[in-house]
C-alpha cells in the first residue's frame, strides 16, 4: 500500500454505510482520507477538486446511480479504480458492471475484504499503467526506428539466410535505381544489389561483422565509392537468422582524400625540389625535416641529422645571432631577412640568407620553419668586386702620381739636354749630364708603365737585353 494517505471518494447516500466502509478500511490498516458525496454534482466536483485515488460507489442511489457514476469516472479519471459497493447484486449485474469498467465489486455485508480489494485494484491499475507506458514507449521506439530506417541517408537492407532481401529503406531503393538502373525490392537477391558481397555475406552468417569500401560503376559509367557493413542479425536465442547490410556513399570523401593526396604530392614535390634550403625544427631546435637542397649543400643525411639540432650546424661565430632569431620567431615575429654561416659535413663554411617563422597551435609554438638561400658564391664575388674597386682606386691614384712624375721628368730631361748643348765636347761633366738624362728617361718609362697599368696608356712590348739594362744602371750605384 502507498505510504501517503489514499484519497478515497465514497458515493453513498447512507452515512452509516459510509462509516462502515471507513471502519473496515481502518481495520485493514489502510491510511486514507475519505470524502462522501451522494449527488451527481457533488461527485463531479470532487473528481476535479479532490482528485481521488480510489472511488467506492453504491450501486443504487435515490438521485444518482453507480453505473452513471462509473461512466463519468471513466470519462474524467479513467485510471482511477472504481469499486461497486452494494447491499445485493446478482451475477448478471456484477458482470455488467465489470464490463462497463468497474475494477471490482463488494457486498456491504462482507466488507472485510475491502482493504485487499483496494490493494488489488491499485496493483492492477499500476500494472495497466506500466503496460500502457511500455506499449507507448515501444510504439515510439518503433516509430523512431522506422523513421531512422526510412529517412536515413544510409542504405539499410535486411537479408535472410538465403540471401533474399526482406526489407530495405528508401535510400537503398534510390541507390539501386541510380547505380543499377532498375528498382530493387523485397524478394530480390543481395547479389543484385551488391554483386561482390558473397564473401562478406558468408562471414556475417558466420557471426563476423565486416566493413569494406567498394567501388561500383553506376549506370552512366561513373565510379562511386560505398562503405558497406555486413553484420549478423540474431534472434532471442542468439541464432543468426539473417544479415543487416548498411552502406553509405563515400564518393565525396574519397575524392577529397584523393585531392588532398595530390595536393600533398604537389607541395612535397615543390618542397623537395626547391633550390632553396628548407628545414623545419621543433621549438627546441631538433631537426624535423629538411629538403634535398639542404642535404646537397650541407652534406648531412637524415641519419646524420637525427639527434642533432640546427644550432649544431651553425658556425660558432653566428650561434648567438641564431639564438636571438629563434627567440624572436618563437615570440611570433616573422624574420624576413636572416644571414647565417652554416658548417657542412666536411667542415666548410656556407653563408645563407633567408626567413624564419614559427607555426602555432592553440597559441603555442609547435614548429620553426626556415627557408634559406646559399649566397656563398655571391659573397665571394662581392668580395672580389670590393677588392677590384680598391685596386681601381689605387690605380687611379698611381696614374695621377705617374702623370705628375712624367711631367717633372720631361722638365729634367729637357733642361739636361739644354745643359749638354752648353758644355764643351771635352767637358768631363758631359758624362754626368748623360746619366741624368738616362735616369730621367728610365723614370719616364716607369711612369708610362704605371699609366699603362691604370689603362691610361697602351703598352708597347719591347725585347730588352737584361745585361745591357743592368750595366746601364751600374753608374747609378
């Protein structure tokens, strides 16, 4: 019995009979709250206001009767037990009451069983309510499953052990029409729906579920990919009675995967065959990947780079600079110009320039990326150009000096020749003047050579007698 007091509505025109009912309820240890009515209007009012858990009604009343009350109760509170309590009733009347919806009937001269009768009535109501709820839940579940089955974008097919289709949803019918060019219905063979499903069907009958992807050409010759699952269907005894096939069209996914693979292949080809040196490292500097140009220039294989860090191949003079670049990139800055000197596997320095940036995930750096270009040859040519410019400047200076010296030597030689003319033929000073003229001529020759070196005059190669040149300079010593 419920722990809360039962709300019992008593339809009885004799107060003593109602009190007797309450007395017997007390003897049966039934906790209750009772209200007595004896008219139709009062009965209807208490149905709405009192909301009884049980109704006890006399069969015959002066202005109302039990059958009319039963009809009202079934209309307004169909789940509330309705017990007929009467002084005398024949079997035919009792059967009529039960058919009309009465839960039970009691005789007033035998009210000792009123507690058991109410408890039994409540139990039947609860059982009936639970059954109703279960049936409703089953109907909803079946409706939901039917909706899922019929409106799913996946194809569902139920097949018996002989391979005959017992049921299929709309999607399966549409796919059959689109792929096979004809309608597939119940009774058709599963081989008509999926021609190469025999092996998977046998495995499912053996209790093994399999999922495979199949490429099937439709009626227009277009290849379509389907992911199909064959699963065994078992009865309540665990016996396999058929196979459940569900399939979904994965053509778009396959095309997307193929496009992704092709895109990755293109970018990998571009990455591997780039002339620039490309490398990726962890935030700590461990090598993750380098391209072929990196291998070719630096000379380390993947096995050589395993366990190494980029800092290990940076020239010692540039390591502080690289640490600074690494910190800036990990802070989110994109370094657009970085110049480093790396060391090859043979120990030769290689000068590179490029950019450094980091890849972030959820605000955390997960990878450093560097794209460098070998500028070793360019740096060598630039160095040669600088040296050539310095030589050119020195040549211009030498040319200017030679020009001035040549002018002075012209005066020295000219005035010496004038002096020779004024000296007597036997004057011993003529030999000294001739030496002055020779020295001046040699100085003038050197200035011509300097001017030729600076490309301000053309050289005129001559064959010289070395002995004669040395003998001629002997008097200057």
